[in-house]
C-alpha cells in the first residue's frame, strides 16, 4: 500500500493508499492527509515518524497510545490499551457507537486526571478528530473486535479482510462527520464506569515499546 520503510511519502501517495485500502472517497482521503502539510516544511513529503508530533495526527487520550508526556515515542501501539478498548465491546464481538463514546469518555477523564500537560481540555478540534478516528473504526471495520485486534496491535490487515463500508464511490466526508458527531456528542467524561473498569494513572505505569507494564 505504501513503502514499508515509511519514508518520503507524498500526500498523493498517502491519500490514494487510504482511499484504496479503506474505500474512502477522494475528498475524504485528501482531508485525512491534509494535516500532514503542517509537517513537511516545504518538502512535499513526510516520513511516517513525523506523525509522532502532538496534536497534528497523534493526540492525548489516544485509544492505543499513552499520552506523549509519558511516552515520547508514539510510533508503536500498546497492546494493553488496545485490549482495554476491545474489552469495551458490550457484546464482546463488536464495538458500537455507544461503546466508542463510553471508552472515549473514560480515556479523556483518566488522561486529564493524571497528565498535567493534557492538551485536549479546551480543544474541540482535537476532540472531534479523536471521535473521527473512532468513527472510521466503526464504519470501516464494523467495530469488529477480531479484525481490530489485528489491525490495531500489528498494524496490518487480517488475512482476506475487506472494508465493511461498501459505497460505490467510497465513504464520504458527510458520512464520516455524521458518525463522528454521534460519538462526540455522546461522550461524558463524568459518566459512571462500567463494572470492572477503573481509571489508569499514567504517572504509575512504566511504558515500554509496544507494551504497557504495570508497576
């Protein structure tokens, strides 16, 4: 889809790749890659590692990474955080819009409580961007736990996987924004936690590459 080394990627490459891989409309593909323009310094290309930069693509209260204040290298998913997300599926098989909203609320609340540099309190743009990520996981993967386990942990597609969104001309900006708003407006950082859930204090765990180890 893109070169494995992730280096010198143009916006046309990135946009075309995600359009093809996820069945996105050209306009949505271009919109999702547009923020990378802030990173290219006039070069016309980026390296995937550049996306580590806070609040360009990566953001606090991520589903798959600790906040950058506790984990400067955002290039690797942390399996324990992915498992927490997948365990939020109410039926154990598929994450619903309500499940994504619940888990977003949990992550925002716990990250705000433990991160003195938390950056999303007054930033609706980055909150909405986070809900947009969740919306695409819901629409493109159907929220399927089994597929998301492979995609989010190993950053590859499961064998034989195809996008769940089957629009002839690709998933559109309007469709993506509608689902994003459905998630964002149902997030409650003061919600009652589900049985068995608790806040993670980011000041206590020790983070290693690709893994979260509790002290």
